[in-house]
C-alpha cells in the first residue's frame, strides 16, 4: 500500500533497524522504544489492523514468528509483553498490523 509507513519499510523505501526476517514477516526495533527491548513484528503483506485481518494462517504465523523473535532476544526467562493496539481507543497510530514485543524491565498492569 503506497501511503503506509510499514509497507514502505517492507519495500526498503524507509530504513529500519532490522532484527529478524522470514518469508512473510519482518521484525525491527521501534524508533521510540518504551522498554530496553522494543521490537515491532509485522507481516510483509498489508493488513490494516487486527480487526481487519482475515487470515488465521497469517495471524498464527505472526504470533509464531513473534515467539521466536522474543526467544532469540533472550526474553523468555525474564518474560516479556506482546501488545497489538487496534483502532482509536486501542492507541493504534500506524495502520499496518504489528505486534509490539516489550522486554527487559518489569511491566505494569493495568497498562495506560
Ligand atoms: P501503534 O501505536 O500503532 O501500536 O505503534 C506504532 C509504533 O511504531 C510506535 O511505537 C512508534 O514508535 C513506531 N514507529 C513509528 N514510526 C516509525 C518508524 O519510522 N520506524 C520505526 N522503526 N518505528 C516507528
Ligand atoms: Zn502497510
């Protein structure tokens, strides 16, 4: 999608700090990290949000890839948080589905 920030990252038109890639997914560091580790995991195909996703295969692959990225970054023992913000009240700013992976500090509950 032409005017989507994360599609531009997938296309290599905007640089990112890549930390993982598979045939269908990318993982890169968030530009404004909220924890010592803050990685974004996205599908290469454009899907606007979790609410707009139609493929269970894509969603399963996204979560499996996220699990592997968290493990590769040493987050399993200490623990980590995964977040998918959806639409306005969810705080979604970039409308290309992404999983936040936050780790390296104690998370609080409830989230803001
Ligand atoms: P959302 O609020 O949509 O769940 O999260 C969007 C995330 O994308 C934010 O955490 C924000 O810091 C991150 N972000 C926005 N623009 C860029 C960018 O150009 N590069 C990277 N790596 N992250 C970005
Ligand atoms: Zn997109």
